[in-house]
C-alpha cells in the first residue's frame, strides 16, 4: 500500500526512538528534531512503532496509561500509519536474513519500504545504510552532534600587496 506522495512531501518513516525523543524535555536538541519530523508532511509510522511507543511510555517512563494514550493518539493523528500485515512480516524475515538486523528492527524497515518511504529516521540503526536501493537509513540527530563536535576554524588570509 505505497503512499501517493507529491514531490513536495516525500514519504519518510520514523522509528520509535525518534518519537520518544519528540517528547523529551531534557534533551532539547533531540526533542526539537523529533518534534519537527513528527510535524512534517510525509511522516509515516507503523502500528508496531505506536505499540513500542506505548510500551516505552508506560514502562520505562512510568507514564499513566491515559497520558501514554494521549501521546500515542497525537502521533497517530500527526503521521500516516501503516498496519503491520503478513506481507510486512514476511519481508521483515527477508531483511533480517539479508542485513542481519533483529526481527523487530527488520519489521520497521519492511514497513518503511511498504509505505514507499525513501528515508527511515532512526538513532539505533546503521546511519547511511541503503536498503534495497530504495530506503536510506539516517540518524536525525547525527548532523547536529557532528556540528557540535567540530571546532570552528577560520582560514588565514594573506594580505596581497597591491602595486
């Protein structure tokens, strides 16, 4: 069920960790990056990602069920949602075998391919990897981290003597 997308809003897929950061109040940079992706046109998630988000919110962060429900519903309303179907499960097994990812990561990749995404944003997967020549895996936080890590350098300019 590939998405019908125009050139102005290409489909991209969000992994659970990006959604978790979108609610972060402690990591400001990652929170802003996550929220920007959730709110952008073309964002897709799967029912698996919504389930993982609910689990993280209620177990790791001990959010009350009603709060977790509100947050998961807000993501579902902001993004297109693809249902994990048997063909996605079968493709996940192919991806698992070919690329060596665990099953649930492979299922996220398979869902991203199924919705026609060209980019999968994830902090946990291999940044820069191309899957099936169609899907690029990128960390939405990597560029910001690299920019902060590089020292600012200026080039020395020599004065040119003018005649």
